[in-house]
C-alpha cells in the first residue's frame, strides 16, 4: 500500500502530557497538510508544507502545536501540554499537483487523540 | 475564502440516484470544485473535480452551471456502502487553503 500512513492510529494521554504524531505521505508528493477534525465537523486546516518549508499556519495552531517536515519527507505534529480540547482526529494529507486550485489531496487514516 | 453551503443530511433508498447540491456564490475565477467522501473513522477520499459544465467518472457525475455559483454531485444507483459524509470544496488557488464545511451526511436505506 503506497498511500498516506499515520502513526499511531489512536493515542490516549493525560492532560498536560506531550504527544507526537507522524505522517508518511505518498513518496512523490511535495505538499503535506495537517488537519484536525472533531465529531460532526469537517476537517479544519492546521498547517501546510511545500517540501520541507512550512508555508502556512492556521490561527487554530496555538503555540503548543508544532509541526516539522525534515528533508521534505515524513512530517511530525507535536502537541505540548495537551488539553482536553485537543481531543480530536488529526488527519494528514499529501498532494503533488503544482496548481493548488485543482489539486487532489490524499488523506491518511488519521490519528485519534483522547486527552483525559 | 470561498464558502460553500450544502444540505446537512439526506436520505435515500438503495438503487436510487442521489443529487447533492452545493452553493458557492463567491467562487473565484481560478477555483475548481472538488468533492470528497468520508466514512466514519477514515480520512476523506477524493470523488470528483470539475471547473465547468459536466464531469463524469466511474463513481459520480458533477454538474456545474455556467455561472459556477453552484454544483451538483450525482451518485447513480446508490448502495448501502455509499452511506457517508460528502464534502464540497472550492478554492485552493492563490495559495489559500481548502476549507471543509460540515458536509452532507447521506444515509442509504435498504
């Protein structure tokens, strides 16, 4: 399977702990996106990478959130000092179309985070 | 950011054709219209994309009128496995991120 993969699939943590999620995009895709999705809502954009450069960050991405994409391959999303409001599904997507107006994003299965 | 409006939910019986309409009054000239499907506990999956008139693939058809202020996703002969949330998105041009709304929750009944 050469699709987008995410690890772990599920994470339960206590409030105040740090968590890190990993996303492995489709190998030839240079764009990588992180989204957050809560129950009954559509995915909300968090941040976006073009190769290793982080080009956009949503206002939703507080200082406790940090994302990296070293060498333009896999990406990690870290949440520090987790809060119960961080409980959500975290989705990663990748794409390769140079025209963002018509790109197709391929999503991973997501990491479901529960903060107790 | 281009905003979309679509029905919150729809019900259909198996074997029927389902049409989901999305309104996007402030679509930009360079924006395409893209539909995604999402099953519970999975990431969204691309269904179809178009710019104008009609696009058809093995899964669905997309109808876009000349003014492009709306679009209709047509699913022929739905089955129980088509029960999912369907998202209509426009934009992405000009380096603006795509914006997912709440989508349309389609329930297919036997």
